[in-house]
C-alpha cells in the first residue's frame, strides 16, 4: 500500500508523543480492568501511531491539509 505523505515535522512528532501517551493510558486501564478506556486508548494509539510512522493521515487528505515541509 502506498500513501502520499501529508504529515511531517512537528505534527509527526506530536502524533508520536500522543501515541506513546495513549499506550501508557491503555496499560494503566488494563491494570485497573477498565476495558472501555483500554479499548478507546488502544484504538487511538494505533491510529495516531500509524499516522506518525507512515506520515499519512486520511483526515488530513480529506480536508486538504499538508503539514510536510517542502
């Protein structure tokens, strides 16, 4: 699968930090057996982490936003 990059620079870094924070929240929710929070935090971490790793965001594409530095 090939995606045109539309996430870059500071935006990418913030998404990576958010993915780590959501992962920590998911681990905490798992320990507390709060499965709703676990599910939402895990889904968010996977989505934002995907954005950070691939430099592609479907919402950015739909809205015509490009944060890559040219």
